[in-house]
């Protein structure tokens, strides 16, 4: 995981910390994944939703990425676990790639350890960001 400054809205931070706390209490919780997400959150720069740059990936953002190694282009929407559906490219924040994308910006190279090894993805663009669209409740 690259140590790069990421930006997260205070609204997303609050909801994600609540999610982590709730999941830690369940027997299915994978502690290492929750710890990784929490580490990402605490290293982020917090921003009010109306002040988040338009090119930052926030919760419910739809993003276009390219796998640096394969050149494969994919579009994902970063969602909470209850809305995840990989067949619709709705990627859970608890998935390794979901954790990797949160807070990064257009043109960033995101490195993240996956079960198959380290992947490098380039963020090609933000197709939809709730805050940029004025959808502060998402």
C-alpha cells in the first residue's frame, strides 16, 4: 500500500468508523481487513463534504481505473457492503480494491496488496462523485 496523502469527507469517516465498530463485534469479522481500513481512514486528510475536491474518490463514487500491468480498464462504484454486487461493478469498501481506492484522485497510481500479489491501478477519472453532484446524503 502506497503511503500517499488521501482525502476523506468527515461524513464518510463517521459512517466508515461506525461500520468498522459494528463489524468488529461480529464473529465473521476479519480483523486484519478492518485494521487496514481503519489505518487508511486515520492517515487521511479530513475534509467537509462541500470542500472535497471533485477528483477524489469518496463513498458512492463511480470511477474508471486501468490495471497498469494488463491494461484492462474497469469502472467501479465504491459502496458500503450492503450494496455490494460485483456483477454490477459495485465494489465494497471492505474489498481490498475498495479500500485501496478510497480517497485517491484522478491520475493517481494506487498500489494495494491483493491475495494474488500487489496490483497497480491508475485512476483514469471520476465519472460520478456524490459531493460534486450536491448529493451530500449518499
